[in-house]
C-alpha cells in the first residue's frame, strides 16, 4: 500500500487519467473529488462489498434448487 500525505487542494494522479483531489478536511472526515473517465466505475468500498455479497448470493444456487428448476422445464 502506498501512503501519501496531502493538504487541501493537493492532488494525486493515478495513471494519466485519474485525479484524486483533497477538497476539505473536517475532524476525522476528508472530502475528496475524483476526476476519471466515465467508463470507470467508482464505488465506496462498503458499497462494493455489499454488491459483491449480493452477487455471490444470487449466483449460489443449491443442487436441490437446480434439480427442481430442471424438473419443471
């Protein structure tokens, strides 16, 4: 993990097309701005984890459920 220290209005560049800028610091909260190509998906980690878990649950189909599904087809 790369750890950097930045002040308000300072930025971090990732590759050539992603820029992360520190906008505000209030107590323990940091407000950041992200400039990136529109084709990239940017999610908060907790949201990404939730979506990943939901996708995993949706794809976990028991053998019994599959047998029932194919029996009805």
